[in-house]
């Protein structure tokens, strides 16, 4: 009874604060009142009886609703307490490091798991930069990322996540899972193919005993190399091997730069039977058939670049090159030149018209090659259009075009890229000369239109960028120029048609002279044979000298660039033009060539602005340093001793800094 008269009992019941329970209580009260009223209407005795029952019912409902409310509140309170307690225990005991810091990066709080990371060091209230510089640097790098990123700290791997709004840092140790992933990556299969570049040429003049000795050495050297690194090696043919290994082994081979190339080359050179290796290696794909195809493509790429090198590439990855330290040996023969000439004739006869184009900013070798292809097409009775952008021409090309005014048939065959796009049909043939990278073509859109009807004739080493489906490829890195290659094709054309004329022969001879620096570099016996043929059909040396004469402005700019050259004392000459002045690429190339005449210079680099958005680099070497590899790292390519690149959206100073970093890295590796 005492509890019944307490103050708490007569306070507004808690369930009345609940909208739904309040409506239920009011509804019960109203219904009860109606029932009592009706009972009194019927009979007084019945009314009192119903009233008594109603009081009992309302009292029972009241206490029941109150008890339900109290039980619910108690349950929620207990659940909230347990959740809160669980949160606190999880925050303190969970295997995730938690660190709170202030705006100045002073440590405010860490959980016990995070304390293990700092050992027994007292870190509260101290700046994170002093306590752990590595973690502070990772925090700075990941600010605002909003997602977990993998980092390495003190030899272990962690997932780092940052909540910038509350200045919280979370570290999860994932070393175990990273090791599992690494073991998986290391155990992935790698397929490779090895080719002896010039085996047939070297052994053609040997007796059986010497061939056997040479073959035994190469096989033993490769077998010892395979055994050392745990590689499966299988000889497929006299000059072809198949290898199978793991990704872990591949990383080791890349670190030691595939020294097997040097071992085989050096020993065979001492025996006067120089053999070099080309290797194509593929990794990353799950399908073994696809891996084998990629490895074959990589081998083709290595051979297209002149051999004596390794190409390592995954399906969607950028190729990595090793070796390529020697100039490519001459592998082409008269037989191959005849076969290419016949194949070219067949392709021309199948086409309704032919388009030939060189690279952007054409030089004399590029345009001379175009004129040579046009003449071969004319010999076969086919219309050939020379695609040329006449807004980007050097002085020698402009002089050649002036001379072409005397040859209206040839002059009328020169069209713009826009006209070529209009004339092209699905049966047209496109011939790319003096380049194999579609991105540097005079008319990239024409290439896209005729992508499945493309032939390539080039003397540069093949790069990673290459036409997808060429129907015929004639790439000879040994050749001095593209004009040399095309000159050899004339020998196997019909003698009944109109022969090459004086101007065409002069243009092609000029291309050879310029690319060989007057027969001083990259000159073989076939180069002199080609020059002799062109001279015999009317090539005019006086006209060639006229084409090669430069203007006073060009002469002064070239000498000015030479004055801006720096010598680093390690055999490198680096010339940088003014940032706000645009230089002709031919002038830059001439400066690079002339710097090689300076005593002690083994490689020269000329960095100039070509346009408002483009920086060009011309690189030359005397053959002791591979400038092609350097230019490829900067997005270009070329030969071992003659390469270049073009870089967008950078300054001359930034390109120089990039070049110096690459030279420094190569110096350290060597």
C-alpha cells in the first residue's frame, strides 16, 4: 500500500509519452466510458457492475502497459550498455592499430595494439614526425584518400586508412597476406623463346666439325645458364630454343641484365664466329597458348630491333629491353630483297591505288623513299600518291619540291593528308616508309582508315608501337637508310617500263648521304652498291649538294646551339636550346652529329623546343653507348647510335633533368 501512494506512482506514466501506446490508452478509456454509460442506461445494477469491471480492466491495462514500458526501457538500456562496452573493448583489444592526432600531428591517443608498433616507447603528446618519420610521410602522402592503401613500414606491410575529419589513423598488419600474394605472383609461369640471330650466316662457310663445336658451346652455355637459374630449356631447332620458368626467376634474370647475351657474344667473337641471341619472354597471362603467342611476338620485336637483345613483356604491359649493345649484323641477302620486291609488286597489282607516306617533319631519306616507291608503282602501271604536309618542311625538302616543278607527273602525285583521306578506298594500299610508328606518321587518320592494308619499309629498329596487322614488313636495322633498301628493289622490277629519272635518283642518293653523314657511319658494302646504282642512273652530286646547303639562319642557329653545349666529363655532350625559341628538328640533328666530332664525346644530346607544346631530343653516339635505349625510356626510339624522342607538356629544363636522371641511373647500373 505504501508503494501505491508513492509520488512516482501518480506521475504521468511513461508509456503515455509513446504516441502509439498513448492512442491505445485513450481508445480503451473512451470505449470503457461508453460501455459504462450504456450499462447505466439499461439498469442501475448493471451499470455498477460494468463500472466495477471497467475499473478493474483499466487498472490491469494501466499496470500492464507500464510494466511493458519498463521492461522495454530496461532491455534497451542493457543492450546499449553491452554495445557501448563492446565498442570500447573492440577499440582497445581489436587487432587494428588506432592513432588519434591533432592538427599539428601530435599524438593524442593510441590503442594497445598500436602501442606494439611503437614497442615500449612513450609516444603520447609527441609529434608523429619525430616518433616515426616513415609513418608520418605515409600519412602525408595518403591524406584525403578516404580508402585503405597498402604501405611498407619497418619491413612489414600494412593497410593504412585515414579519417581526416576526426584525425584518426588505422593500421592493419597484412604482411601474411602480402607474402601469400607474392608467393602466388612468384610462381606464375613464364614462357620464353631463344633464337640464334645469325646462325645460318655464320655456319654457311664452316665445315661440319666447326659447326658441331659451335653448336655444342652454345647449347652448353645455355644449359648451364638454365641449370643455374632453374629454367626448363628445350632445343626446338638448330637455332631455336624454348624456355619455361617462374616469375621469381624472371625478376632475378632482369636484375642481372641477362648476362648470357654477353657471354655467348664474347666467346663466339673470339672464335671468329660471332653469334648473338635474341630472346622473347612473356608473362602474366593465365592462358598458356596466349603466353606462347606473346613470347613469339616479343621475339619478333627483338629481331626487328636488330637482335642481340631480350624483350620482356606482358599482354597489357610496357615492353622492357635488355642488351642491344652492339650494332645489328647484316642479315639481309639479295634473295630477300628479290622476294620483297616480288611481294611488293603483287600487292601493288592487287590494289586500286597506292598511298606512300613518311614520318612527320620529313627528311630527305623519307621523301626520297616516297619518290622511289612512286616510281616502282609507275613501273607496275599503278597510280601512287605521295602524302605530304607541305606546311612542315625543311629547306632541303623545299628545294626538292622546287625542282619537282619540272616534273608535273611527279608533282601532281603529291597530295595533302586531307586529300588522301578522300581518295582512299578499302582496296587501297598504304606504304609507310622510314618509320614504323603510326603515331609519327604524316597522316595518322589515313593509317587508321587503311590499318589492314599496310606495308612497312624502314631501317630503324622496331619499337613497341607497331601497326597491328601489316600485310608486309621490310625492316632492316643494318641498312644505312630507307632509300638504300628501296634502291635494291629496283633491280627486280620490270625493265620494260620507264626507269628511275635523274631527280628521283638524286633525292634518294641525298637521303643516303645525309643518313650516313657522307658515308661515315652505318655504311656497309650494300650502301655503296646502292649509291653506285643511283649514280649510274643519273644521280647528280652537284644537285645533291644544292639540296644539302642550309640557309644563313640555319647555319647561325646551329653554331649558336653548339655554344650552349655542356660537357659532363663522362663522355656526354648535352645541348639545350632557349626555352622560348623554336628550333628546326633537322638543325638539332645536325648539332648532335657535329658534337660527336669533339674529342672525348661518346654520346650527344640536343634538347630543343619544336612547338609551343613539344620538346624534341636528338641523340647520337659513336656506337659505344646505346642512345636508343635512353630515348626509349623517354618515349622515343631509333638506332643504337642514332635516336630521338618528342615529349609533350614539359619544359626544356624538365626534359634535361629527366635525361640526366636516366644517364645517372645507367652509369650506376654499369
